[in-house]
C-alpha cells in the first residue's frame, strides 16, 4: 500500500452497523423541547412527521445499530467509497504532511447525502408511508432524497430555496429525473409560505422557510412524512459509514492515527459522520484534532450562540439546544448553498461547545482558490461546500511545511461541484466577493429567540 493513490475496501467490508455516539458523549445531549408547551418532547410528538424506527434512533443509547440488508444493498451501488491519498496536491504544496480525502462524491447524486436518504426512505416505506416531503438548499439533499425515494417507490415533494431554484437548474433536473416534484420556496401552497410572501413578495427564501413548508405539508397529509437531510441525531448516525470506512482505510494505508480531521459544516451531518467514530479515541487521550469549517457568511459555530432555538423560521419544529444565528437568519445569496443553515446539529454543537472539536470560518475567495489548486492537482472539482475544508487542509499542510511536521491530515470530501460551475465561473471572472455576516444582525436575530429553561 506504500505508493497507493486510492485505498479501497471490498463490498463485504462495508460497515454492518452504524455507530451511535450518544452513549459515548462526555455528558448527555440536552433534550428537545416542544415548540408550544415548552415541555420535554416525547416520541409521540415526533410521530406525525417521522416513522417510529427513526424516532427510536433519534434517542437511542445503543452504541451500534444494525444497518438493514435492504439499505446495505442500495448503498453498495457506490460504497465503500475510496479514500484517496492526495499525492499530487502534497507535491504542489511541497508539504511533508500526508493528505488523504474520503471521497463521497462517487454517489449517484454526487455527495454524502444519499447515505441517510436511502435509510430514511427505507424506514418510511417499512412504516407504510406513501409520500415524503423535504426542503433543499442548493438541491443536493432534494436530489439525494428523490434518488432514495425512487429506490423504494415513494412519492417525493421538494421545497427548494427560491434563489437556488433559479441558480441551480440542473439540480432541479436531477430531482425530475428521479421522479420527484420540486417547487421554489416560499410557495403559495402552504400557510408558512403564504405568510412569508405576504410580508415580502420577493423573498429569496431560506432553508428555515423551506423546512416550515415541508413540515406543514407532512403534518396535513395522513400518508405523508417529512425527511430532514442534516442536523438530527438519526441523520448523523446514518452518515457514520463514512468515518467507519475511513478508519479501516487509514489502517490499511499504514496510518496509526489521523492527526487532523477536517470537514465542512452546514447542518453538520457529513462532518459528524466522518469524525464521530474517532471521538472515543480522542476522549481516551489520542492526539487527534477535529476541525469543523464554515463560511464567514454563515458563521454558526464560530459566532452563533449555544442556546435553544427552533430548527425552522415559522417555529414549527422542536426547540433544539445548538449553536444558532437565530431562526430568523436569512443568509446572503452566496454560492456555498449547502452551508447556509442558521443552526447546527445538537450533537456536533455539544462537542464543539465542550471543546472536543474546534470550529473555524473562512471567506469564500481563498476557499475557491484552494478548490482550484485541488482541481488542478487531484482532478476532482470540489463542491463549494467541500472547498471550505479543502482550504483548511491546505492551510494546515502549509503550516506543516513551515514547521517540518509530517502530520496525517484527512479531509471529509463531501461532494463534487459539477452543478456549481456558475460559482466557479464567477470566481474565475473575479466576480465573487467576500462577505462577513455582521455582528449586529446576529445579535438582533438572537434577541428574537424564545427563552426556555429545562
Ligand atoms: C449538503 C452538503 C453539505 C452540508 O451539509 P452537512 O449536513 O453539514 O454535511 C456539505 N457538502 C456537500 C457536498 C453537501 O451536499
């Protein structure tokens, strides 16, 4: 394996179980709170929108959860995904560091998202659900869920953030190809959408607004449930196949341990799925830095507040203890669409708050510069989201060059950028501007968060 560019596992070596971090947390996760009564949320409160198996996973304290055979059979269309050694990037940077990337761009929709979409579609089908609703930002989640629903013969409706609906027409095409419907949100088809349009007919939409619409649709239809592509515990759980495979592959590559794990964070699912399997090793004393990377235009972990907030704009979802910029946050229309959520996964938030993981934010122009360096050395064009952690890895590798340290750096390569070429064109044409979300706006939005005590 000494000169490998790629480390593969056989299909039989794909994980048989997901890793649930909850029993290994340094302290239990603060519970979800009911949005209206402010009492603790019970399983029955979630039942109108999620099937019971997923609700059980949400609160499970079992460390290992069996992956159903029907789910594994579909994941095997592209899993296990390769771990690459970025030798050409290392040479370009003249760094003594060893850089690896776990390539989730090889899935049919081109990102890590179908790892959970397939599992969620499966459990809904098992529960007799006929139709799923969801929201999507840049369209990656919408396309992943459409793909998964087509595997299990479920209907699917996607509420897509309006600005992306028009900026990313090809993701819409993917959704249609896989047989789902997609509408620009805010729509006039839900009360939540109509309320936003009444205030602001030109609203460009946000993930929070689209979530409100998708949840409302699910609650109002007996045969319909809702599916979320990030943030919740069961979603992070399904993504742990990424980290479990990475761990085996690093061992095959002769690495005793990674020194630095980097991943980009929107709601936190790909990064958590990649990093969580390494957390017990870190808690036992192994020196592993785990770095979450986000854009300065949506600095949830680096500038948000760790507090209870709603997951959506209308306040229909439970209150979740997490880092948040306030649920009324409407991000500027920058290109890294998948990283524009106001909150973050509660499990990830807890680990960042307790300093087991670190977070940092970058503006988009250096991020795109690094993405171009990566594309010109490794060949693969990173998704704009993925480019954030590629940039962090390059940053760390250049520090190794300065100090002569031979660190092992591993990137969660969450997806490719083939549907984001408009953003690359804008960058190459010198048209991308950096944007730092103003502190006043954050304070304003955070002031609007309901105060709850548990
Ligand atoms: C959706 C997406 C993200 C952000 O979502 P997380 O839940 O934080 O993983 C990152 N990268 C890609 C390629 C995505 O599609």
